[in-house]
C-alpha cells in the first residue's frame, strides 16, 4: 500500500449496515482510533511511510472484520440496578426523616408534659 492508499477517501456505508445507528458507529470508530493514537497495535497491514490517520486505520480494521462492536445488554441491567438502589436509598431517607420527626415530636410532648407538671 502506498501512502495514497493509506489516506484515500473511504465510504462508511458498508459499516452502517453492521451498526444500529451512525452514533454507535461514530463512537466505536473514535474509541478504536483513540486506542491506536495512544499506541495500541494496528491489526491491519499498512505501509509506514508517514503519518496514517488513526480514524482511517480504525475504519479499515472494522471493514476487515478485525474489530467488532456490540451493544451490551448489561447496561440495561445496570440502569435497573441503579434505579432500585436509588429507590431503596430514598425509602431509607424517608424512614430516617420520619423517625427523626417522630422523635422530635415525642421530645416536644415530653417537654410540654414536664412543664405542665411543674
């Protein structure tokens, strides 16, 4: 491959068929390009006769099938878990507030009864 081939214009239409939407494709490509820019091993053969754009390399890796990406269903499970935790914490805070307000009311009542008895 020459440097012209390494930096040629490419079409991402074929990749769009493999991903649910453009945002997901963009996110996956940028993550891989960032890894490459930070020194990760390149999985495709390129001629190293100058600068090769990490985005170009990431696209070529996805096209060649060396890299794949998928949405994790675990995210939904984590969101559900966080919602349950949030609800549980809210309930605990409400219980604590009720106990505190109940104890304050009892304190006031006991002070009133003490002052009446004096």
